[in-house]
């Protein structure tokens, strides 16, 4: 018999914290699976929301940042992104991250997407904004960031996504969302505005 979409079929018998640092908490749960069998489940709790920004300038160029990503052991081209504490307004976090990573200040902000990045093991939520009306100031990256800055057209960024040059999930989702807005004529470029 089908269950209600709001009914949780998992039963938690016990839980313990396996590891914790200022950014994540890893827990292991002793559970009863939806099938009725006992088992374990591990989750990663993120202490910040993931924030991404599609910064689109007056020439309809997307600003990207490049950096070496420690977990992947490889270089990654991405949209400006970072973390926003759960109690902070995501827009405030987006403004801060854009300024820190690129030195850009945006006059106009439009929410593009909300998404969960890996919902089988983590609760990490991402929020992506479109930032326009850009002006340039000095970047102030964090000590852990050695960033390169690059501008691509929407089509070039889209091609980098489909050919695998951009693999970061937040960047992929944001660039694809912008491409769809352009294809569906929901964004009017020159000047930039959302309909």
C-alpha cells in the first residue's frame, strides 16, 4: 500500500556523532529501513548553506573563478560561491561571497534556484542567484582561496558545462538555469532584465 509523501518510513533507534568540525557533522544512525530490516545510515550535516552567484555583466559575460579543490585533487572552474550560516539571509551571504571572490558589487539580484546537492548522504542546500548591474572593486578572498578570474559568454560557459570543463554542481545548475531562461526568452539581454 503506497504511503503518504509526508510519512517518514525510516525509524531511528539510536544515533551518534562520528566526526565534527566547524563546517560539517557526520552522524551514524541505527535504523529500521522502510523494508522493516535493521541497518545503519550515515549522514553529513553542513553547518552552512551553499551559495552560488551567476554574475552577468553588461556585455552578457559570466564571471567565473578557478581554484584547486582539495577533495578532488584537481583544478575547478566555478561560479563565485561559498557558505552562508543557516541564520543569515542567503542574499547577504551571496553579496559577501561575490565581493570576496571577485571584487564585484551587484545592483540587482534575482533568485534562480534552490537545490539539494547530494540528498542521499547530506542535507546540504544550495541557493543560486543571478547578479547584474555589476561594478568592480577589490577582491578579498579568504586565506584558503587562491583564485583566478575569467569571463565567458553564456554560450561558452554552457559549452564548458556540456563538455565537462565545468563540473561543480552549483556552477552547472546555475549556468544551465541561465541558458534555459535565455532559450525561453524569460531574460532580456541588452539591457539585462527578467520578465
